[in-house]
C-alpha cells in the first residue's frame, strides 16, 4: 500500500486533500498495535527505532522506484504519530482488559 503509485482522485465523496496523511497515520497505528501485540516485551526505545526505520525506508523506496510517489517529510511525521497512537492504544487495551 505504501509503495503503490500515487493518484489523487477526487471523484469519490471520501477523497480529500491530505487523505494520504490520514492513510499513513492509520496504517502505522495498525502496524504499531500489531507489532506490540506480537512482541509485547519490546522496549519503547527499540519499538520506535524499528518502526521509524521502516517508515524512512518506505519513503526512500517511494522516491527511488519512480512510480509516481515522492518522499515527503509529512508522511514520516504521520507515520510517527500513527505508530505512537498504536503503541499507546496497545498499552491502554492491555491495561483495560488484562
């Protein structure tokens, strides 16, 4: 999904400027939640490093693959916020249900 050629399509009611940032945030929130569910004993320091390396690599690959996507700093910011939301959502869910 993150390396798919980019197309701004406004023919649907749910498409708007900046939807790609929302998608980045959502994807990385899910990734962060799933990562913590799979590796619950991972320290925050390692978690954030692994996820951010992945975020930077996907942005670099978007630029290098030449498929109509470009490297954007705001995408990395959205990825970071998303992974933090996923991490803290996991912590809240664990505290609430266990």
